[in-house]
């Protein structure tokens, strides 16, 4: 059962334009969402996160939007740069406590390619 | 801040030998560390959750006698792949959890190490 889904395996964007990466989840207990960027043969790098009590969080060129009713979040990168080319994973956690506290559930990842 | 290191970055070993991978949080104390495995073109698969001073919690399907985890201090966790076989060849990644407060709520954010590439011949 895939609780976090990234339905687009890849995305290609022109430099300077906006990149929008999407993520859907099914578990209503998730209350904290994170985006990670990963290069091949490296560990994921934390980018940005959002709590379920907010619907938007912004950090420089990166903005994450959360639509709780639709169980959907998205990462916007503006403007996109060639160095942004990587695999982007969304992840969700249930920080309410219990045995699942702090554990992340990852999506399958989306390969972003930004063309010069 | 929030730097996590892993050692070694890659290892090649013969079938039947044991391999130890270290995960360290360099600039913060991590009560909880996690071990993941990533197969080619797939997402990260959580293997186990490691809490300092207690036994690790393994995910379903992960053999605890094969993947020994020790979390001796708040900055160090080790994963030992015992009697490694070619099917254990993979990319192993650890993460360390840093507690924090975001939007007025306690949240944990995981910071990942660079990963260890294991090849068992």
C-alpha cells in the first residue's frame, strides 16, 4: 500500500521557468511533510518542510503548498536552475506519537531535469 | 548544521564476510537514527529505527539477525551486515533525527548521511 505517491516519474523544465512537483498521500494521520533532493549515489538533502496546520511555507526559491482536504502537496521551484536537476522525494510523517513517531514514508521520487 | 556522516562510503567484500557501516551525527545529538536501503531506481526503504541505549525496531521483512544495529551513543549508530551475500549488495543510507519546533509544534526532521555502497562478490 503506497501511502505517499509521486505520480510523475520525471519532469523536464526550461531554466528560469517554474518547476512544480506533486505528491499525494492517503494516510490522514500524517501531519508533517518534507521534501528532499537527491543526487545519484548520495544521501537525500533536506529542502523544506511544512506542518499540517499550515498551507504554505516558503524558503528562497522553494515553496511548498499543502492541501489537506485533497491530501495533496506540491513543491514549487522558481526560477528553476540547471543545478536543481536531481531526484525529488516527498516524505510524510506522523508525529503524534506511538511507534510511528518520527518515521518517514517516502514517495517514489520525481526526476527533475532543468535544461539551460 | 545538521550534518550526518557515514563510513565507509563504499565497500567491496567477499560473500560470507561481515561489514560494519557507521553513521554519525556531527553537530547535533540524535536520540533516533534510521537505516534505509535503496535499490536502483526505487525509493528509500526503511529497514530499522535505532534508539540510543535500546534495541532497534526492525521493519517487517528485515532480518534482525542479519542486519545488526547498535546505537551506543547519541551521535553514533552502526549497521553490521552479517554473513553478507550478493543479494545484500545495495546502497545503505542512515539518517539522524533532530528534534525541533516548527509552527509551534514539536517536529522531528531527518537528516541523511551520504550513503554507503555495498558490493558483495
